[in-house]
């Protein structure tokens, strides 16, 4: 059923229809134009200037070239990928594992589900300071346990050690965002009809075969979605890293979003900051194309 | 090899054993995840409610407090800007939730009920914008608000936060309206109701669970936000709790007890949402994949 008469516009003149549509869509158009299009165009514009704020001088692609030839650019890109992939995969493992538990739980399933909402809703600031406390060098519980079990000789400064800073941030991030994977997987698990398993059991399928042939195929879409969307979001994360390490020590946790902030706000190199933001935008566009082509997410609203 | 071990009839590991193994594995995973999730939350509560005297008595953190006290909260209220930061958080969050939800309802309704040829394009723009890095958006917004002289006004924080919460809200509401059959409205029109009355008396009540979900998700984004506000506000007296807490933690008289008490205060509204409104949250996950 097409929508011209769906909306009951049959007895109205064409022009009034048009006007109505425009009036109703005005907030949406205004929102995207002012809060997205203008800033994005401005970002791209600034990226071609040196000192775009005070004394703009057109420099062509110089900012981009300066960023890409910087020795550390590939390193920061690698850090971003490392952070995104490790947090996403580990969140998926935690979320999937726990969703399987909750889905099978005979009792207490509902309260376990409620429990998982807390990490999801707690602000990043809270999560970060909780983990800074847990991993604190002097009083942290983790150091105390490691010392008591004799695994270490003296307390570790987790967020300040080159080898451990990234894993520590990843742990705190998985704590918060594992619940995202949990809820998506759980929703998909609960949508699998029980009869599938009953029939499989009648036919003598083993536990493993049931997981492989029924559960897993039903979760494939959810798993792809989590890997892709959560991966993109983690690649973009600024707050959790900034609040824990500011990108240190010795820039082992400096990712591209941290670098954008460094350029634009800390160093006042606005042209460089916006050029790097534009590069991130291009990378995101690639991720977006994969998302649209691979998962066809808009099919739900455009049928 | 693997298949011979755990396959169906005739597999080397009988199904009864497999069932038991998977049950044991599931309970082990469950226990580990529970410990992982609960420990930080328990510590926060236990440390927030202890006085410094009992907290580190004996040189180690006291995990089961002998006495509880609200002194840490009193210190925060009397000697820091906690209360004004909290009010700022409320002002920014409430305004942003209102804007984001209203925008989502109007847009969601028009996108489902009108014949718009560019729906795929709009859907992609919406999805794409909610994947953009907040920091990438915050930087140009900062300059724009600076030029407009808004860096020391709530409105810049409210707009910046709405910019990142609205795309998902629109997406969710759009999906929700998609599931409300047009027939309800048509029968209202058939009985002589105007379009506006049909929307007010038929569509909006039906869409209620949808916009409550949307409001909760926008609440979660706004209450949680650090990045946008940190960049677009320069006046410290307007900071919400998330950004303001960093300033409070720098004070010399703030110890672990006060820190955890402040985290507890920030967590309180999300706790309440989780306790009383979780079904709406679940619905959001099922429809729109969360945020």
C-alpha cells in the first residue's frame, strides 16, 4: 500500500500535501543541516587551511600530507585498530557466553538480565574511575590479590606501564560494553522457537550439533552486527581512553580520536585536527558501506 | 575428528555427558561474569559508605564494613560543587531528552506515513550519523559555538548532546511507527476525526512504549556524555557531573571514599532506570540494536 492515500490525503489538493510533508520533515532537515552538515562541511573546509581560526591560509593537502608522513601516524592507526578489535571481540565473547547462560537459566534469569543493565547505563566516567580504583597501585584490589597469591613481587601501576596500559583500558571497556553484545545476543536467542530444539532432540541430535545447526545460524546476523557496529564505535572512542591515560604512557594508548583532540584542542593546530577528523570520516565511510551492503540495516524501514 | 567426538548417535562422547559438560561450562561462565560485573559495583558502594578510619584500618581495604556512614556525601555536598554540577546534569539531560524525543516522534511519524522517495537515503544518513565519532563532531561544533558566543551557555551543551543522541532516537521511533498499522488511523478518519485528532488520540497512545524507550536511550546518552560537553563548554560553572567530577577529584581533601560517593551519585539515576524501566530498554535493543 503506497502512502499518498495511506495518510488520507485523497481529498486534498496536491500543494497542501506537499506543504504538509515539508512542515513535518522540517525538524529532521533542520537538525541534520545545522548539527551535522554544517560541522562536517566546516571540518573539511578547515582541513585545507593552516590556522583556519585566526588567519586562514590555503595550503591544499599539506595538512593531510603532514599527518600521513608523520612517523607515528601508522602507529596511532594501529593502536585504534588494536583497541577496537580487542574490545569488540572480548565483549562478544563475554556477552555471548553470558547470554547463553541467562537464556538457559531456570531461575534468576530476569535478575541476571537486570544486573547486566548496570554496566551498560553507568556513565563512562564512573566505569573509568571504578577501574582506576580497582587497579590502583597502592590500594587496588587487583594488586592486593596478585600479591597475596605471590604472582607479583611489588604492586603494578597498570595504567602507567607501557605493556599493561592498553590491556587495562580494554578490560574496563569490556566491562562496560560487553553488556551491549549480551543484550543483542540474548534477544536473538529468545527468538529461536523451542520446537527446533525439541525436534532436533527427537531426531537424536547431540548438544553440540544443536548448537552448531540451530543456535549458531540464528546468531550469525547478531554476531556480524556486533562485530561491525561495536567495532566502529570502539574505533571512535575518545572518553574511556582520555579519562584513563590521556593517550600515554609514551603514547601506547594514543588512538586517532585522542590524536584529533591533541591536534585541535591541546596543540591548537586546528587545520591538522580537522584533516585527521576528515581522514577518520573516510575510514568510517568504508565501514558504513560494508555495513549497508553486508547487513542491509535500512530494509526494516523502507520496505 | 571433532564431529566423531561430539556428533549425534554413535559419537564418542555420549549426549548425556555433553549435556552435563555444557551445563558445567555455562555455570562456570556465569559465575565468572557475575564476579567480573559485580566486584566494581560492590566496591563502589562499600567504599562510598565507609569513613576513612574504617576504610583502610590495618593497612588494607576493608571489604566488609563494620559501620556505615554518609560522611563522604556530606563532604561532597558541603565542600564541593557537586550539587550545582548535579543540577547542570539535570538541566542538560532533561532538555536534550525532550528535544531528541520530540524530534524522533515527529520525524519517525512523517517518515513512515508519507510517501518520500528518498527513504533509503534518509535511513543511511541516520545510521551513518550515529556511527560518527563524537570527537569528530565536537571539534567543529566547538568552533561554531565559539563564533556564536555560546561556549558559556547551556544551549551549546544541550545541542551538542542532542546531536549524538537524536540519530538513534529517530531510528528507533521510525522502526516503532513502522509496526503500528495504519488501519487504526484510517478507522478514526472514517469516523470523522481530523488528522491531528487521529494522531493525538490514536497514534500517540499506541506509540507510547516507543517514545518511552527513545527517551530512556537519549537519557543514557545525555547523562553519560563526557566528550561533547568537555569540548563545547568552557564555563566550569555549567559543567555536568561527568566533566565536573574530574575537577572535584583534583581537590586535595578528596579521598577514595569521596570519589566513590561521587560515582555513586552519578550512578543513581541510571540505577533507577535499570530498576524500574528496563522493559523499555529491552524493547530498544530488540528494535534498534541499542547504542
